[in-house]
């Protein structure tokens, strides 16, 4: 398992970084560039997204934690290697971590690399507000917006469909969805 200090560092935040939409700001949410000191809570955030999947696995808790930490490290390395020019943002509520939002802003389609919230923050409209804000940002730059979603993540797929995303490609484990301004 890689210690946080051994993971590749986040790139410097963009000068034109995304800010939280007014709807979220009014509720105490903010966005800020991630830094290496965030890696411990980001690892826990990642683990929370796989808790249901890992629950029936008959491993000791220490083995599950080690496995999830290694998976987080691999994901982190992948995101930085393939999407290094993205906004890597912490979602905070009243100054406390609430989630992460990774957004690559490039033509012809901006890409939501990852959006993830802590369990207590899910279902509050935060993801929908951020995605709608990203749609407006992309439209202002005459771009579309796309993302990948796990094929079996029905809740996320419903959210994306509600926000106007359509499937472009079935990649078996994941689907490529795209929103294009009308």
C-alpha cells in the first residue's frame, strides 16, 4: 500500500478553476483545488463508494482496508496520468470535506472524470447542481459534456439521464454518456 506521500502529487490548480454554483454556495458548499494533504480523506471517500460491494467479502477488515487503499492508489495514478490537465477539486461544506469533483475542460467535450460524495452528503442535490453548472460552463464554451458511469450503477444512470445525458457507447463495465447543448 502506498503512503500518501508516495502517491503522485496533484497538479497546481488552474487559474480559471470552477467555483461552486450559487445554489450550493448559499448552502455552505465550496470548491477548492485538492492538495496532497487531502489524500487520507480521499482514500476514505473512495472506500465508502465500495463499502456495499466489499461487505460480503470474507476478508478481515485489515485486508479490505489494504485492498481498497491499493485500489485508490491505482485510481489516483490513473486519473493523474490520463487526465492531468483536469480540475481536481474538493467539495466542502462549511469547510469540511464533502466529496471530490474532477472535471477536464477541453474541446469538443468537457469530461466529468469523477464525482463522488461522502455517504452523508449523497441525495442532497449536490451532484446534480455541480453537473448542471458544468453543463452551463461547457455550453458557454460551445462544448458538450461527457462522462463514464458503471453499467450497474442504476442510481447514477437515472441522475445523468434526468440531466439530459444519453448513452454514446457501451464499454461493457462502463457506459460513455454525453450531453450536448440543444
